[in-house]
C-alpha cells in the first residue's frame, strides 16, 4: 500500500519563524557535523563519527515531528541532526561525541555518535545496526496496550534493513497493527557496499509491498519540504490509525561512511563531485533567497548565531568531567527485589508437596494477580487449553486475557527484542517471555540477549529491561539435538544478567517470584525433566521467595563436598546416600543461582570438607563448573586436600537415541566413580 502525502508545508506558505528555526538547526547541525573530526585530530575524542551531510531533509523532519511527551524515538548512529532537531543542544551532542561523564546517552560508556536523551524517550541504541527496530515495535505495543496516543519512530540506513531482525520487526508491527514509523535513510551505500549488493529492488522499502497492512511512502530525503510533508503524513497516519508506515527517504552520502572509511577507494571523482553538488543545505539557502524569505544579511546573522552557539557549546563540553575508572562497576545490573520474607531462601517444609511444573504455573498466576502490569508471551504459550509445549502456562490466558498472555511468532529475536522495547514504555512493567520453546532454540535471540545484558550499563543506569527469560533446559527426555542441550555455560559469560536454575519446586517458585519482581533481566532455566519428577516435589509456601546469589545446603557432610545445580542435584543426593552407607559423609550444595554466585557458600564448604566435586549437566569442557573451580583455586586453595574434580557431559552433542544420551550425560554412577577417586586421592 502507498500512503498519500498531504502538503503541509511549502516555501511560500510556511511561517517565517518556522523556516528560521529550520535553517538555524540545519546550519548548526552541519557546523557540529563538520567540526566533529577535529576532536579526534586534537585527541579529544569522537573516534567514531558518521557524517550526516546529504541526509539533511529527512533528519530535520524526523526531529520536528517527534513529540517528547508522547513518542519514542530510536535514532541510529548517523542521526546527529535528528537529535538536534528533536531538541538536544549542541553541547549535548559534543558531550556525546567526546565521551564525557555528563553525556546524556551513556556517560561515555557507549560509542560516540550514538545520541540519546532517555528522559525524553530518545533511546540509547546499540552499535548492532538496525536492531532497535524491534525495540520500537515493543514500545509501540506498550502505547497500544495502555491506549496512549503516540508513535514509535525507528530510523536507520537502508543497508541495515537486510538484517533478519528488521524483517521480524516490520512483519510483527504489520501483524499487530502498531503505531511505528520505520524510516529508511537510503544513501546508496552500506559503508562501501553498494545498494545493488543488498537488495534486488531499487528501493528497499519495496521489499515489503506484499505486507497486508503496512503503508509505504517515499520522499526525497535531501529536500526539506518533501521530507517534512512526508514525515508529518506518516506520523499522523501511524498515530491515528495505529498502522505502521515505512518512509523511504532517498539521500546522498556526501563524505566518507565514517572517519574510519575512505570513500575514494570505491567512489570515483565524478561520483563524489555529483554527490557534493546535491548538498541540501546550500540549495535550501538558495531557495530561501530566491523566494525572498530571507536576505543574505539575515542568513549571515543566523550563521553567526549558530557559530556562537557552537563555540559556547564546545567551551563547556571540553571542560566537562571525564568518566572515572572505578565507575565501570556502576550500573552493571539493578539491585534486585529484596526477598525479605525468606532471606535465606528456606522454609519449614510443611504442607503438601507440589510438582515443579505446578510451582511455576502457580507462581506465574500469583505474580500476575500481584502486578497488573505483568505480561507473558512466547511461541505456543496460549492457545485455548494449551499453555506452552509443556503446559507450564496452562490456564493463564483464560484468567488474565489475551492482552497480557499471548503467542509470539516463531521468531526468538522478535520475542526478546519486543520485550526489551515494551519494557521501555514504563518502568513498572514486568515481562516474562519463553525465550524459546527449548533452550537449544534460543540462539536466534542471542543478539537481543547480548543487547539486553548491557542496556543498563550502556545507558549509565537510565534504562533496564525488566524481563524474565524462561527457558526449558537440559536433557534426560530423549530429545536429542535442539531439545536436550544446556546453554548456561555460554549465557553466564555476559555481565548484566542473572542466571538461575532451580532443582526443586519450592526454589522454582521462589526464584521465579524474585525474578519477576526485580528490575533487570534474568534467565530462568527450567530443567524440563523435573517438571513432573517426584524427586523435585516439595511443599511450597504461598509467598515463597528465594534471594539471588544464595546457595542452599541440601545435605550436610564432612568428607566431600559436591557443588551442583539443576538436574544433577538429584543425582548428587542419590550418590551421597550410597556413599553414606559406606561410611562417607558427603555435603551437597545446590547453587540455585549461577549469576550472582554464592562464593561464600562455596568457600565455606571447601573449608569444611577439603575435597570438592563440581557436578553439572552441561559439558565439562568450557562449562560453568570451570568458573567454580577457578573461584576455589583463587580463594580457597590452601584448604584443599586434593585437586577439584568435575563431572558433566562429554564434549559432544546430546544424541537422540537413549543409548547415546546415557553415554553423554552425567548420572549417579558417573558421580560415584569420580567421588570415590577423589576420596582416595
């Protein structure tokens, strides 16, 4: 579909004050844009700068339509003029460019030329180009859910549209009918790669013509009035009809892609000259003079005022403080919900035992009743009586409605990316997602997961995605590839996320409650073979909470410590019972929480038994157990009477045939063999 553009502005009918403001922004923006490389030459910063010259019309227009009270803006790294037009000052632009501690976007933590102002919902986006389209869609979902009139605006270069998550974002917005304006600023190149190597269509927006609801409109991104009229029309249409719009703006890149690029290597002199001849700024000045809107003197006065503003901004910005080295530890992850009712994460064990799966289901429902701003979605989580592939979310949609409990497409990046985006709409929102039907399928979402882990740090504490990522993890079900692997060894390498793995029903409930009430992202691993396992059943207090980073001693002992989590807690306890009959006292520590890790509990058990066996289901090589061993060697080596031993999976995938699965995964017998060898050391 093609949106009809309404002619809101032309050079003769637009108020002179408006034109003066536009010209001031265009001149000031260009002055900052051209000055930016000098900061690098003077060793002041701005080591990454992507000049916007040639994108002037569309960038001015994006900033002008943006309403900081109602909208959410997701600019990309070339959007300097967008940021200025939206209301940032020249000083704020420079603070970002030279990475000062007072930079609004990140306090110097994020790459220069990534402009933001979180208090206005001008979002800090990452360097993973185009991924913020998903966040814009999530923010728009928040607007629609809470019936707030506004628009999410996502801006990017045309080449980043090639990314799969951009397609996921656009098809999702099209299906959900969300008020998003996707702006493609097409300058013909992705660094040095010409557009013809990116897409078969001349206009990348035409790749989406088959989508049912989305509106597509094109404009000359170099022309001030065409860009302004198009953006206003797109904005108003998306806002009033809650239908996404693509604005394809034809621009020209006058200079290098960035200060690390040399376009002379791939653009000949004739092409470079032609690009410079299409510069929008001198053309706009000429049109204003030709139509007698301004005199030469008036334009000179505007230029002088812009120069004065720039020099004052420069003077203030260079004097601003730099970030301190010790600040790297600030804002890694928000403080969690304080589990004050059960500070040790234990209880009296009174009451009827509950299944692991029922503990999760019951806690989800309880927390949805506790907080009406809680949502859950994922693939297959809610369809009539179905509640996920394992029925963990059974009955939730019936009780809480489709607006709070709904299915996502088979698009893990979309599931997680829109969770990030919707949580940006309001800090009170808490989101639970099934990151994938099985943990093994989570890999397509890894880009969004990585994004989520450093959002809080990258934004200098301004934003944290309040998302619990549920993943059915592990084997012992005969699932084979993509249904039986463990992935915590990879996930725990990222700062900025919590990773928990309960082994009993009470901990499943307590850790889930704490996760859902906490700010910041948490990966909640569910050992799926425990869902209905009798061994995992325990009484579960109605309001049970388990604090993060607090291990639980499942069995006291004096001769050997087994440090474990997840499925292997049960094998370890079985092995301890066998060894007890042989006169050997084994202590079993259930970590429950991997990140943060209860290092104190680990050290205490080492001091107590002097011999340690680390057991987990994941592969020994590269597994999380290696970190536990490292912590013991650094902090409790003098208390060891033997090397720390590990038991886990073989360094192979998990096969489908049960014979292959048994050969791969750890079990009680393998733990017994290792324990006896360690005891005899």
